C-alpha cells in the first residue's frame, strides 16, 4: 500500500516537481519587488537602490546588518509580461523529443539532467537581471527547456510503475508538487524574503534546494520495478502482473498519421491548452494582482498568493483517491470519471474567476474565490490530463510531450496577453483577462466532452512502421 516503493517514488517525484515549479514561480513573486513603480521612465535595465518601505524601526535595525541592496528595475508591464512568458518561449519544441527520449531511453537520466540544469540557472538569475533584460530572457528560455525535461519526462515513469487501479492517485500525488505545493511554498515565503533579506535570495534558496534534490534522484529512482534495488518481490510481482494486460513497451515507430486523425487525442490536447491558459496567468500574476488591486505589501501579498495553491495541493490528492475509488468499486465507468472530473474542474473555477472582477473591493471574498478556484481546477488532473495513459500507454512519453507543447503555447501567450491588457487599462484589463480565460476554458471542456474517450485506441495497439 502506501508504504510501498511505488508510493515512495510518487513522493520523490512530488519533491522534484515542487522544486521545478518553485523555480518557475519565484520570478512571479519577486517581480513586484524587482520593479520600481514610482520612478520616472528610464532605461529598461537601469537599476536604483530600493528605498526602505518598512516603517518599523526595530525591523530595520535587525535586518540592516545582512540585507543586501536589491536593485530595482524600470520595467514596463509589457516587458514584465515578456519576461514572465519567456520561460515558455524556447520550450515549444522541447516536450516532443523529451517525451520521446524518455519513453525510449528512460526518464531517469532525462529528468535528472533537467533538474540539475534548471537549478543551476536559477542561481544566476539575479546576476542576469542586473546585466540586462536580454540575458535574463535567454536564461529563462534555456531554463524553461530544462524544466520541460522534468515535467514531461517524469510522466513516462508511470507507464511501468502505476497499476491501472492506482493510476489516478499515484500520478496526482506526483503532480501535486508541480503546480500546487511548489507554488504555495514559494508564495508563502517569497514575499517575506523579498521584504527582509531581498529578492535575490529567492533564487539562491530555491536554486540550492534543487541542487540538493539532484543528489536524491539517481540513488532512489529507477525506470522500472525490475531494476529497482530496494523493491520487495511481492510488490514487483504485483506491478508486473497488473500491467501484463496492456502493451506499454515504447517503440521507435510512431503512428503519426493515425495520431493526427485521432479525435480523442485532439480532445486531450485542446483541453490541456485551454486549462493551461488560466493556470499560467494565475501563476504569473496572482502576486501582482494582490499587490496592485488589493494593495497588499510584499509580505502579505506572498502569503495571500500562497493560500490558493494549498487548496489545490490537498484537492489534487483527494481527487486522485476519489477517482480510483469510483473506478475500483465500479460505481462509474472510466470515461465518465474522466469527463465528470474535468467538467467540475473547469466550470466552477471559470465562474469563480469571472466573479473576481466584481468582488475586488472585498479582500476576504477575493481571497476566498482565489483559494477555491485551484481546489476545483485540480480535479482535472484526474480527468483529461491523465487521459493519455488510458488511450495510448505505449506512447505515453511522446504524447505527454506533445500535450506539453500545447500547454507551453498557452503559457507563452497568456501572460503576455495579460500584460498587454493591464497596460491598456489597469482596471478593465483584469476583467478582460478573467472573461477571456473563462471562455477559453469552457470551449476546451466542450470539445473534450464531445470527443473524449478512455479506451485504448486501435492505433496504440498496432505496430505501425511509420517512423518519427
């Protein structure tokens, strides 16, 4: 059960996903501290010494001995949007070869390399920001490619480790560190770090944590249970026996034409794009929204920004347990579970998101809606986002990479579009962002409900010789 190696593997993957997404989110929480909103326009890379904003003298006296002078930059909202989106610019094409290589050669090496590269580059972000916007964007682009190696590659591990009746809970445990736990911790402590020892330490701390995680990866993670040195014989036989009924061995040949014609596959890809659109906006702009609209200081902004993600962390695990319970007890069919969880995970957060604009005068109601939204949306991880393992386990690595391309496209466009809306009208811009995000999300749900399936597709069973 929960003391088995496969659940230990899920915990390790949770920590790796936490590290990667903490490194992805740290710039979002640091951005309000990095940008000078009061200085007159000047060179985009010009920095000035940030004036002290804390009025408590004893706090200043405590910190002045070790607080480094953190530079502040005169970046416009458009430049901020480009910088926040740049993490996704170079990763459009990376997920496909990453997923393909992970499926063929194993995810152990691919994920380990990506985790190390991303962690090292995180340590250099403060220096890059001081050097110039161009270098910062370049580092973020390379870092985004490295992070894709982790977020895409780890998924293929479950092809040989997750029994069908435990698939939802194992993948949801691992994925909970990806967009929920990592975001919660970096938001909770990020604002405090910015206001105390300076924003550069966000990158130093989480970059260092990533380097430590690299030391845990290779000794304890293996591509399949047959080669794991610590697994018991009973657990090994159980996993192998449960997976014998499906052909999950990756192959060099890919049925490209059949994949292109597959509407169930397109339903997953379109759904992934549409669900990623509001997700990346929330990750990038939650601290800025709370800081600018709710007028919260950096410390409070970080804490308030963290609350939504802890609800997502809890609900994503509970959703996986519930999905497997409904399936194992034969209460609902697999496709019904996938579509039901996806519908709840899309409709309720869309309503809450649209409501944010009209309740912005109330801090308590706004925070409540922000907290509830990720909790409901996390149910999609037991819905459409895991559906690839159902319809084509043999090509999970490649197809997960393909779906990641669609998510990266949404992640590159949505923060940039949000920055444009805000620069045009600071007040109505948020309304337009919420309405557009909800509309895109609902359209993706409609497409998935019509064409989504849960049976292994014929093209995933046949050995087609069309080579990639």
